[in-house]
């Protein structure tokens, strides 16, 4: 690709000079010398290497370092590690070289970053665990990794489509939730928006355009809404700024998906933020509530939408007071009230949190969360991808407050059950849990807790964890502990089974040799000797015909070879796939090289993605399907873009839900539109009426989502129908 041109050298130097100016605090001569040394070293190490976009590779580490300093607020050592983060992996220099030149601290950061590179297959999930273990030493590894991912997302245009899908899926699955948990609000929002831009480009463009069209109206609303509030705050001598911002594109899209509403039906598009400098001598909390009181004197609040994150901050350190009020033109507006300190923590998260946190302050929720993650990591037996799933469970959870019988306060994720709470206190308490008294009322272990509940766990010595408990538990900690107890139980069964088999074979004067075990494993259709021992230990396998089984002749080697050869040829007969091009889903039944996933039931026209299964067939999932999101982030190399061709013969089952006001002839009018106007076949329809409001569930066979969308639009026009939506099957 050639070395750097003079123009590129000047451009790189300008970028580096810009980085040196981006630090929040003035650099010491020593710190500046360290960064300059790192830049010169990395620039030389990456010389001649270019990114997919064609620009010199060194541009990427400098950009990552700038995000680390200007957007996250970290210092010189982190910036140095960011500049060096790809040297060990991509060049001939070793970690030892880095340590010799830049010291142990920088080398440790680079080591942590090198462990998390590449893609999220099961091997990568193992590396992810290793990297999380470095949290116990230095959370900066995660923060630099987030900066690295953000710059990769900002420059994703130059990557092929299948790689874009993979990286965007991975980002939504792990990195955006991680940014959320570490309180990096603006980075989390940008990661989500960029992921959506590449995963669902049409939806992204549409919402972006609609927001742009509303810009003038939003600015007008902010001005009209803020005027009386500004007047009051000036009268009370507050030093403040008011700004308005629409919701992020991803959060609007997410709401449209979850609530099945259109863009125009989202009522709280607007949020107003008041950031003020606290007056001396008064508590920040009291001043925030004073401002809240001034606002609710002007606008009526929505009673259930006051959120106090100051008394008890969120787990990521976020503090603010939120209220939703009825603004001008009948518009609900969310108002966020923060001090300058709270605002910096909200935008910069973890780094700012520690800037304000004194050495003698109470242990923060972040520290407690990291402690729980470390505990999860200590278990070497848990499956790496399962671990990743459970880790993610703990990232986005909103918190509720639970009290013990003695009045101690515990933070739990929203939707946590009695069983989760029991395991949160102690493993043994969880293992022996039979229920609880919540606010002095007896409840089962599956009872979902609410904020403010006082909980006393009830136990029994005879109780032991059961597989069904995994359905009850919500937290990663509880699920992990339940699985641990199964593994201990499994070990007991294996030891017991081994002993029983040894005794039974001893009666026949047979040794438990490899050949003997192989015969038994094959006879019972198992895979490993551990499986054999466990099933004997649990009493699932009977050994009465042991002598007969052992006397059977082993399968002829030639027959075995023939079977293997035949089955392997059969397996590789799948289609030849070019991952760089969209995979076309054709109606031709002879093509028959793709399967529609049953968990999300995509129909022609849905936004879908393909997954290349071991059989060579391609499994088609909706892009929004949780299983697809998991596959995109964990097995990205087997993902490819899929596009429907026009389907005219084959039709697919869809579920439509209708709600409205009942009147005579309503059902007849609905079925008339479906059958006569659109010629769509119905499998079943069911209508139910309560107090003149009806609900209908219709199961229809359609060729394409376009037909379905047209039908839904037509049904909405029928007088008395309030909502029509497609439901998951």
C-alpha cells in the first residue's frame, strides 16, 4: 500500500497535536513526553499499514486516544495505552517491549485490551471473561475498549455489508449495554444509533428525516415551554442553562417496536434539561426539589412520572430529578433537573464519578456491581457464551430498593424475584429457599418484588435447587449459583455411577477398560463416559443385561468407514455462499436451501438476516429476533445479509390483533376487507367484547409484508377501530 505521503504526515501530526490539546487537565512535562514517545513508537510500528478506508492505520489509535481524553475524561496513561493498543497484536513488538519502554501500568492496560480483540465466537467470549477479570485491577481497560469500538462504529462505512451486520450486532449486544452500565450516556446513545444505522438502514433514515422535519417545531416548543421557567429561575437567582433535545433515533425506534406505535404516536419525543450551579450553603438535593416545585407551579405534572435519582442514585452513578409535565399544545415534556456535577457524571459516567468521589466516601453501586461480576467470573466451569448472556442481563437492569427484616437496604434489578433476593444475600439461603414474607405476607419464591418491599426469606433443610428455578431467577448471580449446585449434584451422580458400574462389571470379572466403556456408550446412544456414569448414578440406566451388551460384536470397521464417508459427503452438499453478497430468498421450492426460524417466524418482506448452520443450510431470522441478535454478536462470521425476492404462490401465517368499539356489522366489515378486497385466506378469527370494547385475534395467510401493511392500513380506516397491529406468533 506504500508509506505515508507528505500530506498524510501533516494530517497525522495535526491529529496528534489536536489530541494533546484535548486533555481536561494540563499535562505535566513527564506525561506529555510519555504520549509523544508512544505516538512516535506506534507510528513507526504501524508504518505502511492502512485501514479498510485507505487511510494510514495510525489514524485509528490517535482517534481512540482522543475519545478517551475528550469524551470519557481519562488521563495520560490511558491515552498512551490507547495509542499503543494494537501494537502487540498487529506488529512484531511484544508486551515485554511495551513494559520496558512505557512501564508496567501502561503494559497492563495494553494487555487487557489485546485480550479483547477480534469477534465474539465462543473463544472470544472466553477472552471477554479474561478482560473483565482485569476490572478488578483497572476499569480503564473497558473504557478504552469502548472508545476503540466507538471509533470503529464511526468508520464502519468502509467495511463489507456482512461485517457491518456482525459488528453492529456485537455492539448492540455487549458494548452499548456496557457503556450504559458505566454511565457513559452519550457514548451509549451514539453506539445504539450507529448500530441501528447499519442493521436497519431504512428505519434509521426514516426516523432521522422525521426528526429533521420536526426540528423547527421542537425548537419553537423549547422556546415557548422554557420561557416561564427561565423567568422564575432568574427571579430566584439561580445560575442555570436550559437546553432541549429530542430522543435518540434508537430509543424512538425501540419504542416503536416494543409498543407497536408509529412515529407520530410517540408522545414524549422532547426532553428539557436544566443544569445549574448550586448556591453555597444549601444541599444540592434541596435545590433540585426547589426547582421542581417552581416547574410544577407552572405546568401540571404527570403523577406517576416523578423520578428521584438523587436520594438513591442509579447503579451507574447517575443522579438527577426527572418530571414529566403537560406543556403547551397538550404535549407531554420530560424535564431533567441536575447540578453541574450531576450533569458531568451523567454524560461522562465512570471517570467523572471517580473525580468527585472522595477517598472516604461510601462504596458506590458501581463498585458493588463490579464485585458481583468478579464473582461470576470466578466460576471456571460456566459456559463462556452463557456467561456473556448472564453478564448482559446485569447491564441494562433498572434498580429497585429492597429492605431486609432488620431494615438494611439492598439494590436489586427491576423484575427480580424472591429467589433472586435470597441468592443475593447468600448462596445457601438461595439453595434452601421455599418462599418469603414480603411486607409480612406469605408469597412463593417466584413472586416479583417491587421497590420498597421488606423481605424475609423462608428456608427448609429439605429444599434443593431444581431446573425450573432457572425460569424463576432473573439475575445472573442467581442463575449462576443454581447451575453451580446442579454441577455439584452432577459430580455426585458421576461418582455414584462409576462405583455402581465398577461393582457390576466386577461380578462379571470384567475391567472398566476403554473398550468396555465404548461398547456401553454406543449401546445406550450416549456421547461420553461422564454421561454414562451420571445416568447410571441417577438410576436412569439399568444394567440387568450388562453381560448381553458386552458380548455384542463391535461394528465392522469397513461399515463404519462407509457410513462416515457417506454422511460427510451428504453434510457438505449445502449451497455455495458468497458472504459479501446478499443471500436471495427465492420462492422456488427446489431451491430449498434456507429454513425460516420458528422462534420469530419471519415472512417475506420482514427485515431478516441469514445464519449458516452446521448442516450448510441457512437459517433465516428477523433482525429484531433475540436469537438473531445473539448469533450476530457471538458467531458473526456465519452471518450474512438476506433479501427476499417477490413471493406470489407461497403464503405464510401471520397473527393480527385488532381493538376498537363494537357496533353492529363490525366483524362482517373486517372479514369483507380481508377476503373480498385483498383476497387473503383466513385460518381462524376470534372476537371478544367487554362493555362495548372488542378485541379480535386473526390468523391470516399472506404472501409478503407489503400485503400485510396495506391490509393493516385499510383496517385502521374502518370506523370504530382504535388499533391494528401484527403480533409475534
